[in-house]
C-alpha cells in the first residue's frame, strides 16, 4: 500500500476563502480584466504573496491599482488564488 501525503488528499485541502472568491470573480474576472486572458495562469504560481499583494494594491504592467480593495480584501483574494493556482 502506498501512503499519500496531505497534499494528495482532497479532504485535507485548505478551505476556499469565499470572500476572496467573490472579490476575485467580481473584480478580477470581469469582462474588462482577466476574464479573457491567461495571465493569471502564467504569473500567479510564480509570484510570492507579497508580490501579488503589491500588484493588486499598486498595479503592474497594464493592470491598474485596485485601490478600492482593503488590506483584508487583498489578503482574501491571495488566499483564494492559492487554492486555485
């Protein structure tokens, strides 16, 4: 019998941050931003949490800063991103 680690067991996967998912879906995946491109798929897995935070807060490349989001909102989005990327 082969034992699997916690990462292989879906029962031990981290819970989805529902507020982060809501913000992500409404703010990031709308028709104006990331809904029609794969930039998140390419970049998020390679970025640290502080890099993601700074990009959301200050903007980067062609992305404008998301100033209406609070620190907690950004942290929620990062937690959600870590469950899907």
